[in-house]
C-alpha cells in the first residue's frame, strides 16, 4: 500500500483563545488537518499545530521523500522524513508537518490491520481514561461560571491557565485558585498552568517557587509552565524545591530536545504535543524515556479532535498515562468529530476500540471551518 497524496486544510473561524497575539488572532489559523490518501482506498487522518500555509509548504518540501512510500510503515517513514530534513531546521514547521503525517500513517496501519492504534503501539492498558477540562482563566467571577458549567457537563478534573495569572498580582493569582477550588470541590483534581511560553513571559524562579507554595495550600495536582521554555536550570531547581509537581514540555519537539530535560530531572510531568512533537512515533519514544527517568507522561492537547483521538490511543498504550487534556468549548474538538465525545457516568472518556484512531470526521463541520476545502477524497 503506497502513499498516493497528502492533503492539508486549515481550520478557521472558531479558533479558541490560546495566547495568540492580536496579529495572529486576526488570521486565527493555528490548526491544520492532514489526510494521507493511499493507492488502495484507505485514508488516514492527522493534525498539525501550525498554519496551513506553512504545512503546505512543508509538504511540498517533503513530497519527494514520501511519494510512493509504504503507507503501512509509519515509524520508518516518519524517521526517514526527519533524517533527511533536519538541516532545514529541526523542530519547526517541517517537524510539525511530519507529526500529522506520522499520525495519519498510524491511522492507515490500524485500518489496514483492523486494530486500534493503541494495540499497534504495544497493547491496551485501559479502555477509558479521565479527561481534564482545560480552560483559560479570567476574572474570578467569570472563571467560577465557566468551571461550574464545565463541571455540570460531567468533567471531574480541571486545569485553569493563562489569562491574568502571573500577570497582575500575587493576590489576584491566589483569588483565582481559591475560586477554582471552591467551585470544583476539595477532592477534585485541579491543575494550574501559568503559560510561561507566552510571549515575553516575565516571571522567574523566585515567583514560581512562591507561587508553587501557594498552590500546595490548595492541593493543586501540578504547576505547569511556570518559567520560560528555555530555563532548564531554573526548572531543575524549582522541581527540587517546589512542594507541587512541575509540568511542562509542550513547546519542545522531537525526542532529542526532551532528553536533556528528562535526564536533568527538570520535570515531574512531561507534556509533548502529538501535533507538533513528531507524531505518535516520537511521543511513544519520549514516553519511554520519561518512564525510565521516573517522570509521568501526560500529553498536551490544545489542538483538535484528531489530536485528541491520537492522545486517547497513547493513553491506552502507556501504563502510567491516566489523563488526557480536553479543550472545553472548542468546535475543532467537539464538532468535527462525528458523534462528539460523550463522557460516561464516572466522567471518563471511552478510548475508541475500532480500527486506526477510531475517529470519524463530520465532513460538514470540517467544511464549515475550512472554507469548504476538500480534505477527504470522494
């Protein structure tokens, strides 16, 4: 089975807030869907955390390498693409595009073999997983309303992040966390994301340590991205002294970037994003490295329904990955997946057991958010 064609369509019109600058928000295309079309009629789906113009440019560069390649060998084909393009800039738009290709090839392999991707990745440790509702902070009263609404939808774990946190005052930060804890309850999982990968993040080690001590008072499960993305030494110091687990890694790409962080003990929880780190193949290798270094692997999931489907398959195949991130209120997650993502009575998300990623796209919804672009073949 050979790769015949790879298509890409950008999602626009309902991009959730996420720290984008006003200039980017005007265009608002940060998520791109990929379709790998084979010569035997199977089509695999992937997702890329990059503007569609960059993805299409990357595909033009990669096309001589993937043209007529074996569509049933995702890890080998993806590594071939990495190896022959690292000199173009490892970790940028090329790597992001490969992420989507890799995901789609695993989807093809699963369809061809009649197996869920999680089983092909090594086996299914679980058939359902707890999603944590991920939402941005705002003023305490607005945050309380959002959390209450999300809790009523059945979620039993929550992460609040970005917004005014770390950007106004320590008192405001504590008020936000206090409000969140009061709304979700004393025993519910609550995580806090400072958003240290935001442009011109100004907080440093001492702020992060003091804030971590405050978060411990509210039984926060982890403190995410408290420092700038390249502050490796400060992350190491913070992890050693902070009374709450430290999480991060969503901006890193490819396993080579994660290795020094994992070996240095900079994180308690590592969070690669499958839509930019290199796909499922790289995510699995990073997860194995994390396990060997005593670090939890919980994927970052601020992307699309296709990214969520991939995270669910990872969660099934990794013994210690018992949470997945779920963006609340994103049409790119809720609407483009046919049938949506219903939670069970325990607030858990069933992991699809069908072939491949187990995801069927709502083609009308995809067309609505891609300007009518044709992602799938007739």
